[in-house]
C-alpha cells in the first residue's frame, strides 16, 4: 500500500485518537464505578477511584500508567485475587461484585495469570512446572505432556524442557511461567508486566503468541499491564491509569490502520500523521450485514470506509478484484469534488466499518483552520485537482 506514513514510523500521536468504540455483545470484563482502598480507619487509603472499563472477547488491551497508580490492584480485582469493595464487576459472565471465596476460586481457574515474579517450583523441571497447571483440568498424562511440550516449544524452550529452574536464565524462567499460565488455554489472560525480564526477541515471541490466541478460534481476551512500547502494535486498545483513575481509553491498533488507510487516499496524500489522526477521530462506526452492497462502482462516493472487522469482496467492471479485510480502506472522500467510486464493495461477512462521511470531513475541517489549510495545500499540489474551489467556499 502506498502510504504517507512509513510502516516503521513512530505513531506517537495516534494513541490520542479516541475513535468511537463499537458496542459489542460479548463483553468479558465489565467494571463500573470500581473503588478500592487499602487499610482501614486512620490508615485507610483509597487507591482506585470510580473506574469504568469494558473489554470484549478477543481484545488485547494494554494498561499503562505510573508506578503506584493502581494497575496491579485493578488487575487482581478482575482476576478475583482480591475481594471487591465498591462498584460493580463482571468477569467472564460471573458477577464478582459480591462473590464469596468459592465463586472467586471458580473464576481464577478460567484465568491465566502472568506475574513479574514467576514462582516456579525449584524441584520441578520446566515441563513439570507447566504440567502442574494442566492438573487443574484433568487429562491423560500423555495429553498433559503433549500440551506442556507444545507451549514450551512455541515459547522457544523446546530444548530446555527437562531443566530445573536453577539452570535457566531469568528470561527462560519467565517464559516457563508464561507457558504455565497459557497451557490450559484460559478464556482470559491477565498479565502484569510479563515482558519486563525478557529480551527483545522473546518479548516479541510472547506478544505474538498472545495476539495469536486473541485472533484464533478461542478468541482469548488479554489484559496486559506494561510499559513496553513494542506492545502497542499488538494491542487493540490502550488504557491509561493515573492516580487510581482510568484517564484514556483509546483504540490503537485500528487507529494505526485507519491512519494508514487514510494516508493511502489520493485526496489526502502528503498529509502528516497528526493531521490524519485528527481526521480519524471524526470517524464513526457502522455495522453491515453479509451480502450488503456498501459502495457501488460508478456512483458518486461521499464516504470513506476502513474495515474494523469482517471481510468484503471488491469488484471492478463486474469482475471480482480482491478480498478486503482488517485495516483496509475503500470508498472515497469527495469533499471538494464529485468522483465516482472505483469499485463495488460487498460485505462477505458481518462487518464493522469505521466511516468518514463528507459531513465528518467538513466538521473536521471547520474544527481546525490549520488543518483545513493543510488539506487544501495538499489537494492543490496534486495534478488534476487545480479546479478545487477557492478558500471560503467550504460548506
Ligand atoms: N497490600 C497493600 N497494602 C497497602 N497499600 C498498597 C498495597 N498494595 C498496593 N498498595 C498501594 O496502592 C497503590 C496502588 O498500587 P498498585 O496497584 O500496586 O499500583 P501499580 O501496579 O500501578 O504500580 C500504591 O500507592 C501502593 O503503595
Ligand atoms: Mg504493579
């Protein structure tokens, strides 16, 4: 894809986009007005204040924020390692608001926890440590061994399965602990700085594995506390915690793709990342059903679409042209010119589309005159667009 934004560029401004989030049916974590305090009486200190958070099945969400801001506290509440005090909390369809010990234990079995301290059994080998976890879900010894070996191999420890923790490096021990957390294919993974002790390559292996689990048939949900910048490309969303409050909650992975898709639009070529990010924040979300025609070749286009989920088929001159999926854009922005859609696009599956309409585009222009002049300059510099209307004629 020709793009004004380099593939390796730093998408530093993009984390600030808050594209309106689609309403999803399968919410795995729903927190509402969650407060939490340590201690009691004179020593009582409130550390979480009125936190709302919704995470859907298959999402990878990163939580960042300064040390002491309450990230671990919120994570342990979600994992039922700590009793709720105030607010509502539902996890994997269970209400934890007033859950007792027994309910908490049941939930914990469905969660894969990854902590900074690995807590491996020193007298057990790597594979035996991982097998300990499979014992939670009874299976034959052969099957348990196979599953444990498979996940250790995926994490690059195929050669080290028989080693005791004392003969493994810090990073290798951490990967054994990660294997142990994931071997039962938990519906939810809660990870507290899981890549802190890993080198760049093993960090990437772990993140690829988690992303693969989220995108795979299990649609695992992952909530990850980290400061690791490399993680951002793997995440659907970043949640930022400051002084006990979630302060931003933005879509990142799709935002990066939307900006790339916008950058590839002829009419917007040459605009910088910050300008395109601002434009992306004016987009709204639409759902389309399988079989629906979204745009038609030859008809005047006044909407630009970027695919959030689902697959579409594009046709050119009546012939199948290509399949379109996550992050790809189609349609056109004809803010200044009426131009026909180049292709017909039909939804193959149910789709979630981020849409920038002509009206959104004008609202974006009006909200920011610098932006408008940048768009205008970019357009004027393009061959064939010299008939653009004069300044001031934007409706
Ligand atoms: N067991 C505890 N008892 C009392 N205070 C605690 C305890 N655990 C954490 N805190 C305090 O709660 C606040 C939030 O801590 P934490 O959730 O660990 O933050 P983070 O994970 O973002 O670093 C900090 O001020 C910390 O000192
Ligand atoms: Mg912490």
